[in-house]
C-alpha cells in the first residue's frame, strides 16, 4: 500500500513542479509562494476545525490530532525548514530550465541517505555507495549539459539556490522520519495529519510577513495564473499521500524518498513538451544516470 502511495505522490509532485514553472514564468515569486501557502492552508483548515470541534472525522485518515506547544514547536521548525527550501527552489525554478532543476532535485534521496549515515549512524552497503557515486557523476555531467545553455554550475547563483533547496528538502525528509517515528523508537510520535495541516498554516503566517515586505520594497510585476491554484492542489495531494505512506508500519523513508523523486520523469517530459526546452538528449542521458543511481540505492536498501 505504501509503495502505491509513494508512486502516486511522485506523479502528483511532477505535475506540481510543472505548474510551478508555468506560474513563475515572468511572475513575482513572493506573491505566488504566499498564495500557494494560503490555498494549501485553506484545504486543511476544515479538517482541523472538524477534528477539534466535532467527531465527524474520528477514526478516519483525515482526522487531525491535537496537542500543545510541546508538539507544535516541532511543526513550526518543520514549516521553517520547508519554507526556506521553497523560497530557494522557487527563485531557482523561475530562472532555470525545468530539465535542469528536475535532475538536481532528484539527488535528494542521496542526500537523505548521507544524512541518515551521519545523523542516524546508518551504514551504506556496496550497492548504496555505487548509487551515491553514480548520482555524483550524473550531477557533474548535468553541469556540462548546462554549459551548453550558458549555465555555469560553479558561478550561477540560481544553481546554488536549487542545490540549497534540495539540501533543505533532504533535511526535511530526515526530520519527517524523526517527527512521526514512535516515541519508543526515539521519535516524537506526531500525528501525520497534524504535521501536514499545521505546517501549512504556519508557513502561511510566515509568508504573510514576507508578502507585506514585498509590497513595501519590491516593484516586480505579479499576475494571476490558474496554475497557482493547481500548485496547491497537486502539492497538498502529493504530500498527503507521502505522509500517509510514512505513517504505515512497514514504510521505509529511504525507499519512499527515492520513489518520490521519480517525479522528475513527469517534470522532464513536461519541460520538453510544454516549455520546449533545449539540449534534451544530453539531459536525458544525465537523467538516466540519476535514475540508475536511485535504482542502485533501492537494490541496496532491499
């Protein structure tokens, strides 16, 4: 069940990335990101209210658990990590081809694995090391492909933003494991719907402050795009499936993270078909190496 949810989450995540690219084209980043958090909060607010004020959702997968500040403080930190990743990722996405951004984001499972090695003391086997090394090689080859489009990985600050977003995304993935792991296993034991619902609310509050500052200091043009609403719908659905998958007893964060990065296939195809991006053959070869690296990681995790 959790594998099916992981694959569905990957598909929705790929569509989310494509809609994000569409919405950011020639558009101001801050209001787009604020509206994303606002719509996502609006999606989950009814679940919070129904769970706290009625018994309608009791016993269902949509029930939102309750807790005091001792629990919410962990969710606030989760919101800060994710929002920081989003800010970097949105700015990078606006200025870079989707066929470059996707493969970089696909390296997140490698970062999660290395993080698990450093933080949780996990050991990598030969298959996993081979996957890590292959992913590094694919990243170097991707930088060569980027040069053909005038993108210098060493000096392009938009690339640094995408890499920073990927690193923070990997940290968020490790933090999710800690948040939802049972207390007896060293985790916090938070309810998955509580995490997803409230971190959206907290992000919206943070982005409201950013939006006010944007109105005061920024003069960049903003225009409405229906893709902005699609961003929230597809991301919320993808994250719901992701958190639900992680909450199942047999779920493995490393495998879920790897499958979720399969979203790069969807976004890559969209970049080719709808955005008419260039140098696709070389990028496709680089993407194949990324996916092969993920496959080796999967084999090593079995």
